[in-house]
C-alpha cells in the first residue's frame, strides 16, 4: 500500500494554522518540560527538539547548557 501525501496541501494547512499555533501550544510546553525534568543532571551538550511545538523545549534546554 502506497501512501500519497499532498505536500502542498499540508504546507498550506500549517500556514493557515500558524497564526494561532502559539495559543494552543501549552500541551507541547508541558510535555517538553516533563521530558527535560526526566533528563539526568548534565545530560550533555546536545538537545533535539523534534516536533515539540514552538521550540520552547529547545530554548529551555539552551538555558540549561544544551545546544
């Protein structure tokens, strides 16, 4: 079975939602904070924020010394 994705339609949908995204990003912020709380002390210099909202987890990690 082949899955066909209309990438242009997906991009347009994300573009339309972008102006309201931040007001709905609380769950992502809470999830990112919970994941960072589970990280061991000195978890290392690298942090991957993959699909965690508006990069709040990456910003918090950067403050903690990750890049």
